[in-house]
C-alpha cells in the first residue's frame, strides 16, 4: 500500500485510571494507521515501568513503546519514550533520560519540583523531532488524567497534549465498575481549555453482550457531551506483551500439583518482589511442551523440573528475600538433584558466589553471598549496559538484548578446576552466557525467545519436539489480530474525522 500523504493531528489516549488499557489500544491504533497507509509512531513522554527494552543503538526505553514501535513496523528509539522511571522502592526511582540513567532520586522530589521544566523541554523536543518524521503520532498518557495534585508538574498527560495540539481520547475501564462516574469526573475536573481537547471516549474491557450497554453508551454521551467512539470487549487468543508486572498480579498462583498436567515440563519462575522484563518467558509459556507458572512457594520449586530466577531491579534486596522465604535453599537443592536452573540478568547475578555493592548503587548492603552455583562474582556499578546482541547457540545464530548494572567475572581459585562453559557474545571479551551442566546464567533478555535455546533446555525433560513460529512473524500476526478486534468495535471513520 502506498503511503498516505494527508496529515493527521496527533492522537493522545488518556485514562480514567491506571491499567485501563491505554497501552494496548495505542498498539492497536499504531497498527491500524500503518495498515491504512500512514506512517505512525508511538510516543509517551514519561513511562514508569521495570519492563524495559534496549534500542538498536544501545539505549533504554519502556517496553510498551517498543511494542508499539513494532506494531508500527519501526525500530524503537528514545524519542518515543524520552523519560523512563524505574522504581527502586516505594520512595526512590531511577530516572532514565533519552535512554541513559541520570541516577536515583526521591519520588517526592521528582514529582514535586526537581528539574520539571528542564524535563518538560526535553520531552517536548523529543516529540517535535518525532512529529517531523511520522504521521500520525499516537501518544499515550500515564495513570489517571485527573490527578489534580500533580497537575502543575505533569509532563505526560494534557500539558503534553497541549504542546502537540493533539486530539485526546479518554479510555474508561468498564470492568472495574464506575464507568459513568470515572468518565464524567475525569472530564469535568479539567480546566475548560483542557476539557475542550477531549474529543471522545472509548469504553474498554467490556464483558458479555454488547447490546446490554447500548443505553449506557447513549447516557454516557449525554452526560459527558462527547461521543463514545467504541465499546471494546475483553479479548482472548491475542498475545501482546503486557506493559508491566501489574499483569502478574492477575495471574492465579496455583501450586505445581494443581496447575501442571503430568505430561508437560513444569517450569517455575520465581516471583521476585522487584521482577523486571518478565516478557522473557512469553515464548516459553506458549510452548505446548511446557506448563509455566510464577511462584514464591518452596513446594513449587521442589516440584518443578526447571527453575528460572528472572531479572530484577534490585538484586540485593531480592537475594535477601530468597533467603528469607527459604527459596534460596530450595533452588540449591533442586540444582543438586540435577534439575535445570536458569538465571537471567539479576537472577544470573544471584547464581554466583558473591554480589558486591561497594558504591551503594542499590542500597546500604555492601556484600551478600550468592547461591554459589557458578564460580562468579558480581560487583555493582553505576554504569549501565544497554545493547542488542547476537550469539551462537548449538550452531544457530540467536538474538537478544541486555539492560543491566554490574560487572560479573570469574572467581580465581587455584585449588578448583573451573567447570563453566561460556559463550561469547558479539566477540565481546566478557562472555555473557554461562553453562554448567544443567545450570544456565545470562545477562541476555530474550535468551528464551530463541528456539535453539528452548529445545536445548527442554531436551533432558521431554522427547517431544514442536515447530515454533518465528517470533517476529508470530508478533505480526498478533498485532493484526489486535487491530482487527479494535476496528470491529471502534468507529475508526469517526476517529479519522477527529484527527483531520
């Protein structure tokens, strides 16, 4: 299809609250605009998430904007998400600007006054650069659009829409209830200037017969004074990477015996308090040979065939938590029984002999013993590695990306023979994949997206083989399914009218 030349106004999706479905709808609209011959690009001025992604030029953005870029058939770049906040705790957060960490700040100071106008200029400049190259820009707000206490310092919702001269669509989650009050309140709490920018409503996450909400749609339009562009039902059978670990809170945590068929490989992912990049397991989760579940229970670790320690924003704190819950001991016992242990990023760091933090990057604890599965020592550093990588596994070229702080090296012990086999990545001097028998450790996110890796890891546990669709092809099918679902239930023609 030839590219459309008519220029559309930017579109911003804002929400009545957090987790109402702004990100997934933005992904769908990026795909729809691309299918219709436009050249869309996503934009979120400020994202708060532990689920991040390394761009081709080795910089860090929120995973949601990387997904939206994929749906737009673009390589992600930092102009799509100029500010990323990665919470360290309830009170502090790491600020990533244009893909590079600025350091840790107190959440109160950040949201109240610290460098707000400088950040506002940075995000506006990023938007301006993006808008010169793509049409339309699909913008996403953050949280609730009516947080009055944060209005003066807001750089992501309606102040950003004003700068972009965007048409704003309010996304309301009917599944949590109160759709009339939340929609009306979100609109009426705005200033008259901001209220005029909100051009329509999309009601999201509907369950049941859509005809039951016909009268509700008319009432919502009457009290809010703007059109309801669509009522989008809950969907199943469409797989799109979720934005952040709030997704995990909705997963029912069942014991290994009750949730796993006997003929599948039982894969336990340790549910860390600060888990990050849990999308590392989405391909493995779809493998019909596997039943994958998240757990904090010792009994589940003992009953699993494969135990995965995922990435984390706070290695030291989660390592302490593993010991407190008895999970560290259970993982070591599973290793001694010959079960498969996999550590990814922060989970990989925990598998070594020690984790040191002499500069206090993560907190006040300067050193902790690891699980002693690998003869490795990790020293935390303020510098962050962010890059896309390729590596060879069983003779197959594989891909992934790295986002980590800390340098991992071999412990020198003249009395021991080093048993670890390592795979070099991109001819880097420091290997980033370590294998010792049935134990694997890597800094590479997306390690388990590669068929060669999955087949190798599952081989000791099952004789079955399956054909796994190429992940890029699989994702494109899912984006097309998502676009079709939203087209069916949203008045796209009316949306185009608002953008013209």
